[in-house]
C-alpha cells in the first residue's frame, strides 16, 4: 500500500476554504456545494495594487539604508 503525500497534490488542486461552513472547496468554484455561499470574484487589479504598494514601501527603505551604510 502506497501513501500519497498531500503536499505533492497541493499544487495540482488548489483549494479555498468556505468562510461560512469551513469546507475546503477546489479553487475556481463560484459557490460552496454544502452551504451555497457565493465566493466573491477575484479582481486582477488587487494583485497589481499589492505589488505597487509593496514597491512604494521598499523604495524609501532602500534609500534610508543607502544613506546609513
């Protein structure tokens, strides 16, 4: 009998947790099959805003470290 490592399968089937009932649902589902919670659609602009915000925080830090060292 061969045991399958769950971490190997984690990349193949990404999951998300339902905030209503806690059921693990495959990513991409619009509703939870158990409680019918509707997952909000993900917006690509949020990811770009996060990267922009991170860069705007890192640049002043680099400038300060450059002045110190």
